[in-house]
C-alpha cells in the first residue's frame, strides 16, 4: 500500500516535470501542484490507454507515459487559465 503511494508520487513528479519541460515558457506552478497534476494525469492516461485496448507485458510502457505527459500539458494549461497564473514567455 505505501509502496503504491510512493510510486504514484514519483510517477506523478516525473510526468508533471516532463509536461512542464514540453510546454513553452515558464509556468507559475509549485512542485506540489506539479505532482498532483502529474498523478491525476497519469490516472487519466491509464484510463484512456486502457479503453483503447493497449496492453504492455514487458519493458517500459512508453505509450501510457506519452499520453500522460500530453494530458498533463493540457491540465497545466487549464490550471493556469483557472487560477489566472498564465505562462510567462521568456
């Protein structure tokens, strides 16, 4: 149980950071919010990939990772628009 929680936090951090690296400009987003968006995006991406019928039995699951980063990018933009924290293009 605790291992799954730690795994979700680490996976969320990785997906959130990758999404912030993909988006242009600087996002005004805390590390905690990056992790939360990454965890939620990972969950949503797993649902999307599962509905499509993707099944990975060995190696790194690249498709869910890529979909998770895309979902996280969308979530970061939506979060920025909702909170008024726009991206700084510097």
